[in-house]
C-alpha cells in the first residue's frame, strides 16, 4: 500500500503513516527498509500492513533529499561564520533565546572589556565547524527537529 508519513519522532523511533485507504497506521524505526534510519513528515512511502501496524516501509520520495523544507546546514554554517557574533544563525534555526543571548553578548558585551563578544565569537566558530562536519540527517535531527540550541 502507498501512503504518506504524517509524523516521526527520532528519539522514540515511532511515527504515523496515512495510507491511501484513509486509515492511519503506526510504525517503528524497525519497520523502515532500504537502509532508511528515519522518516521525515511528508515523505511518500510504500508499506505493508500486519496487525494494523505498518511494516516493510520503503521511502519512495522526499526522504533524505527533502528535509521537509527545513533549514540548510550550509546556510547555517555560513551565518555562524560571518554573523555568528550577532547570533543570526540561531535565529535562522529558530533558536530565538540562544540568538538573543548571542546578540546581546556580541553588541552590549563590548562594555565588559570585549570578553563576552570574544567568547561568543569562539562559540560561533565552533558551531560553524560542527555544522559543516555533521551530515544533513544529523543536522536536521539535532538542530531543526530537536531542541539542541548549543553545540
């Protein structure tokens, strides 16, 4: 049967698929086939049904190429490198609290002998490197879908 992934939680390894028959089926990471380790909402899938649960799930489109239209790690890395002292990369990733902290330290921090802006600059450079080293899937899981705001 064909269907579409409605939700997937990488931490619990479970999700929900809406089948073409209009029924919703739960699934677990163990049901993913073809080397897939996670499924992104909106991905088209082909699956079998066993006891009301989706099994033998093959992602047919939208898997690793379309991370559900979310943030790009290269853009985030470049923002961290060039505008990291203002926290712009944090705002880009939707981590507004971290962005405000970085922006305040990067601007008002100069009043404190330039120590906070230097620390924020080092943090931004470390995050630049981390964003480049991570795969697209790891980046998406940690910084877009997950709640990871720092490092």
